[in-house]
C-alpha cells in the first residue's frame, strides 16, 4: 500500500512562483498531492 504525499507550495503569484509550480507539478510522483497556497 502506498501512502499519499502532500507537497505544499507557498506562492505570491510572481513569475518565479509560477515557473516553480509548473516544475513541481511536472516532477511530482503519482502518489503526490500538490497544493498551491496563495500568499497574496
């Protein structure tokens, strides 16, 4: 049985944040839940 992993990204909505979110989504494992938290 595989456990779900949670990845939290704290984002300010800047271009660097958007690029990081895209990169994390691309490399996240199938058992990872990626959540973007808007810090604005």
